[in-house]
C-alpha cells in the first residue's frame, strides 16, 4: 500500500502493520481491564447480599413490586454468587401460583471460569397442560429456524430457559435490573443518562397472554403464545 506525499509516493504497508501490532497489544490490555472490572463489580455485589435480603423483606410489603419491574406472578429475584469466584452467579426467580407452570422457582446458572466458553444450567419448566408459553407458532414461508430467543422480539421471556447461552440478558438482570430494582419500579431508570437505551422488561400480563392465546387458536392448533416480547437490551459493563 502506498500513500501520496507531494509528487512522490511512500510505501506505508510496513508502518500500518506496526500500528496493527500495537493496537493488538492495546486490545489485550483492554480485555484485561474488562475482566478485572467485571471481577471487581462481582466482588462488591457479593458484599451487598445481606442488604439485598433486607431489601426483599421490604419489597414483600409492596404489592406487585416485581410485577411492575418485570413480569406478572414474579415474587422475587435473587442473585446467588460464588464466594470464591463471584463473577459466577445463579439468577433465581420465585413465582406465585399461576395458570402456566407448577414451578415455584426457576433458575439459570452461569459459570464464566473458562474464558473460552460459558457453562449454563437451566431450570426445566413444568408447564400446565396447554399453557406452554414457549411453544413455537407456525412459521411463515421462508422463515428460518432459530434457537436463540434474543433474535426474535416476539418470543416469550421463558424461552430464555431453553437458551444454552443468554448471558447478555443475564448480565442485564444481575447487574442492572436487580441492583437498580427501585429505579425500575419508580420508572426513574428509564430517564437515566447512564445508557443510551436502558433495558426494561415488558410485563407478562395475564389478560394479554390469554387474549393472544384465544386469538391464535383458529390459526395454530394446540399452540399458545405470549404477547409479551422481551425488548432487545444494550449490555452494560
């Protein structure tokens, strides 16, 4: 590659390669920074465990708190972190009795110990007969298969428990929604200047779900869907 310099040209391929090597080295340092920031954040989140337990005791006095922050029938969210490696965590959702599944608790666990991969353990949802909100609707002609619910805004939140990854949403819940729950409840999170687009759960409203199920009966036999898309979220670091 050459560059013009007045009436002459200069071969800049060598300098560009040198710059590329320098930026590659800078990238390594940036990656280290991101990892250390994540580890430090997780360490201090672990220190808040007792305060979060006190917070939940107060939240229990506010009807529909987590409904407003997240989804109907949700009673509490808890983040369980490993004391030895707090960057690893389990998100535990506790639900009231509801018309859709029998589980009182659903969890998704993430192990980031291996930098090359993420280990994920999902709860199995015990759906009540005819109430599976993750049942796939009929595909339109030419529509491609996808097993990643984040690619489709019209997919039920509960498909996340079928996702072998889902770490972007997990990061939002563990490091944004959970610590800033009061801001989400009051709506002040939506006006925050911290992010260009703060993620907010769309409500899983029972009436909306049932209306969507009834509307789809004629088109899709024995298949029920949820009219509660999860908004695509920008990841916070």
